[in-house]
């Protein structure tokens, strides 16, 4: 009864057209605006997934306040039955998503193990590594005058940092890049042609991580993987398989998201010359607000899903136990009930209550501070060494309702010689 009362208007069905999710921001922005204004909570049809068919449908939440409300009530809206709209068998969802697809107490236990491994000393080392690697990456393209802004620039810092944190040997880093493209490209036939391709990428990544985990169990070093494998919570350790799942989550979550924030940031600064001037001239002071605005504007993670654990209500709309709820972060981040002039890109925006890293609650992005640091440092290095860098081709967007991704996009700049960073600086 409730569902039929709240069916999404046909023209606002988000999975109605094949090109909707690769159409770039403006078409999507208009549709989400209409949803927020006329159907903020409505029931939608699911996409048809080859080999899986079509699921039972889901509730679409497009307003900031509703996304916040659901995120902060994990006891009513759980993650353990999956966090993407299509249903996967629970074991597969857990294997691929680790803690993001779990509820308390298992979620809390895993999160504590990881938190325990992030000691202040280790965080300081990672911070330093971000600066050194960002300089190396900028130096590696600086004499070319032009390059692919995604693969050669934006993708490199998050990829290298995650791989190094997780002890992946350098010769495997490019393979990790290719595999996470397949995993998070699900929905885009160019990256993920079939379910078999997806599963085989997941397995290959898991094997890679499991090997490292087993090695650190037997031969501890002072790296993060060793710390995680040996950390103890309530007398329990992380098992090598849990470590593999966690690595799949980290490499997907920490890699593609930050990469896309950097790619979108470069595109935005090319489109908004005035904002680039503000940032470039005010560097240190502007960087914190500019980072938040890039994440708000680009919203690299378009949605996550929850499932109702009981009959309940959201803003007066009845939701039945077992029904799925999609939290459209992309829409919440343009909600004019919260943001002043939400369609303006403003590197000085304050306050900026965006939900790009989630909307609070126990699953709030574990890597938010690392991502902020990576985005800030790469732009500071670019402004210093390649100050006229600009995007020189139209972005090619990923076809995905999950990741707001740019697959390819050229950039150009005046060639420069970039010195290596003196480690004693
Ligand atoms: C701009 C970059 C990033 C964005 C936009 C982003 C976004 C998100 C979002 C929306 C969530 C879910 C929040 C929720 O359900 O409440 C999340 C969770 C998570 N993120 Fe990020 N993320 C980014 C970078 C990173 C990085 C660099 C890492 C790791 C080093 C990371 C690791 C994680 C993990 C492990 C979770 C799951 C946390 C849990 O379930 O407790 N993320 N992220």
C-alpha cells in the first residue's frame, strides 16, 4: 500500500536510461533536484543485473536530513544485508566489503583492530610519505607537457599509499590498479564485462593480500599489516582471510574514491578559474575548505544502501522490515535546505556539512583524514610546480550508480623540472 502511494514518477526513475549514470553531473543534478523537491522519499525499480535478474526495488532518499537520519540509526537501518542496491549472497557481500557490510558487534571488533594499528607514529609516517610520493608523481609527469590526468596523475597517490600501507610489493601496484577498476567499475561494460570478471578480480586481490597477511604473521615487521595481524581485541586476532577481505575494501574504498576526488578537482579548477585563483593565492589557508568543497561537489561515492531491521518510518513514510533504502549522497550534497547556493563551487565554503564521507554513524569513512591529506598535498604540489595545469579534453565518465568516476581525461601544462624532495625538509 505504502509503496504504491510513493512510486517514483516515471521520468525520475534513476535506472530508466542506460546513459544516465555516465552522463556527467548536470543531467543528474536536475533529476536529483526534482526528486528532492517533489519525491524526496519514493519507491524505485532496481536495475536488471545480468545473471542476477531484477531485485524487488528500493526506497530512494534524496534529502540531506533523511540521509543523516538513516545513517545515524544503524539499529534500525543495518548494513549487514548489503550496502549496494542489488542483493548479493551475504557471504559474497561480506567477503567483498568486509566491515562496511557488517553490523555491530562484528563491525566494532574489526574497526577497533584497524584503529589500534593506526598509532600516532604510524600516521605521522604515512603523512610524510604522502608528501614524498606526491612530489615524485608530479616530477614523473612534469616534463611531458601533457598526459592522462586520471591514470598518470590522480590515480597514483592513493594507489601507491594504500599499496605501501598494506605491504603490497611494488611490482604488483599496477595490477591492484587494474583489479580495483574492475571491482568498482561494475555497471560499466568497459571495465567489468561480466560477473565472472568481477569475481575473478576479487579473488586475485584477495590472494595477493592473504599472501602478505600470512607472511607478516610468520615474519612480523613494523608495517601496518603486521600491526593489524598481531593486534588483539577481546583476545582475538584478525584472521588472514579477514585481512584479505579488509584489503579488498581498503584498496577499493581508499583508491578509487580519492582518485576521483582529485580528477574532479582538476576539472573543477579548470572550469572555475576564479576559484583556482583564490586557492592558488591563499594556499595553506584555503586548502582545508577547498578539499571539503571538492569532496562535496564530486561526491565520489554516489550512494550506499541500508536495510530496515523492523517496520519503521522515515519522515512519516512507512518502511517495512526488510526493505532497502538508498542514501543518495550526491543528492544530499546539493540540498538547498542545507547548503547556501549549492550549485556554486566555492573553495571557501563554510560551513560545509557535506556527506561525501558518509553522514555520521558507525560506518563513517575510516580513511577521511588520509583522503583529505592526499587531496590537499597533491594540489599544493601541482600549484607549486605545474601552476598552469589544465584539463584539455572532455572527461569520459564511468557508467556507475555507485562511483562518480572519471575514466579518462587529458591535462596540459608548461613543462618544468621538479626537484626531488629533500627528506630533511
Ligand atoms: C575522497 C575519498 C573518499 C571518499 C569520498 C570516501 C567515502 C566513504 C563513504 C561514503 C563511506 C561510507 C560511510 C557510511 O556508510 O556511513 C566510506 C567508508 C569507508 N572508507 Fe572511505 N572514502 C574516501 C577515502 C577513503 C580512504 C583513503 C580510505 C582508506 C585508507 C577509506 C576507507 C574506508 C573504509 C574502511 C570504510 C568503511 C568504514 C566502516 O564500515 O566502518 N576511504 N568512505
